[in-house]
């Protein structure tokens, strides 16, 4: 016969083993509730799936955000940087420091970054350097432009640069300098602002209207109250390129630097490049920009474009 135990709350009898079973059941329910709460917390902390509009803004449904963030970290390294820590990389990219830590760890494991444990900083690793050398070696425009740029630089004892877009900057992929040049040293791999340099404004003048509109929208956000002046200068440079084949920049980027710029169009409307030609203001007058160096850089750009088959 099964012994029964009276429930003090209800006064009813229940089998003796039922209390133990109920205890087990109650414990199982508690564990189930804990698992459910944990799952809900995990779901709440996941990155929400992008809507179609957000995906389009980010680059479309095929856009890989994690890869983009990793490339942003690699792009944060500039010519002249010896090493950067996670905090500096976070400031340059705008990414949270914990995210930067994961990305730098991954890039180090893959050989794209090299870690210095003593200073807790990173440098570009062998795989990143080999990619940059391969990219430069395979640039036809660079090989074609180099002798023309060298002739210009040595004849006039000024700085000549060949560049293309890197976000809102111009990346110098080739530079040449006169032997006695003083006051302007921009090696290959260095970057200059797009909006306020002759080379950057020449690039903006050469690209398609819709692409230029997107870039100018970003530049507007970056420069704020200075935008009106910058916009007028860019519009003037577009007219100059259209009318004369070159644009000028006198003291816009640096007060003591004057330069001219011209665009190079690749065959089939491919990558747009730009040339700049200039130096310290005491060596490069406004009159020389308009009547000597401007026509020279426009002629050089035409020679390079023709050699590319454009």
C-alpha cells in the first residue's frame, strides 16, 4: 500500500514520493527558465540584422562589415607611422577599442600586422607589405608616369606626385623631387587631403558627377563651417580643369605651399589618377602657377593618358 502524506496547505493527501518528484520538477523548471533567460540575453546583445536600406547604405547585401572593419584598421597606418597601439587605432578608425583588440589580434595571427609586446603596439606585417608592393608593381600608370614626372621634377627642381583616392584623402603612389628641393617632402605612400590640395581637386574634377556628389557630401560633414570656402574653391578648380586642363592651389593646404594639379583618365573610364606639381611659395609664384607650371602639368597628364591608351 502506498503511504500518503497530507498537504498542510490544502489538507488533501498525496503520495509520499510526490513531494520529492515535485521538488525535482520545480528544479527542472528553474533550470529551464535560466536557459530561456540566457537565450533572450544572447539575442538581445546580438547585432541586429540590417534592413534592406541599411544594407544598401553599407554597400549592399553582399557587403561584409567585418572585413571592412579589418581593412579600415590596416588603412589607419600612414607613411611615417612607426607603430600604433589599440587606442590610436580606435581613434583613427572610430571603432570601439574592444573591437579593435579583436581585429588586431586576428590580423597579427594572419601576418598582416606585427605585434611588439614590449611597447604593446603594432606595425604593418609582411603580408600587408607584400600586398602593397605587388599593387605598386602592377600599376601601369606608375611605370609610364615615372620618367615624365622625373623630367619635370629635375628640370624645375620641384615636387611631382601621382595619386588616387583613398576615402577622403589622396594616396601618393609615386613621387619625384628635384635634387635641391627644400620645404616639401611627400614620399610614396603618404596621403594629403582631397578637398584642399591641387591634386585632390583635379581628381574631383575628373570623376563622374554622382560619385563627386557623394564625396562632397562626406567632405561637407568633415569640414563644417569651412565648407562654403572649400566648396567655392572646388567649383573654381572644376572650371579651371575644363578650361585649361589644370587647377591651382595657393596656400590652401599649407600656407607656404603652392601647387597645380591635373587629372589622368585610364582607358575605358577606369581608375582616375591625378598629378600635382609644386613647392614652397617663395619658389612658386602665382604667376608661375598660371603660366608655367600649370601648362606643364597639363601636358604631362595628357602624355600619360595617351600612353595608357585613353
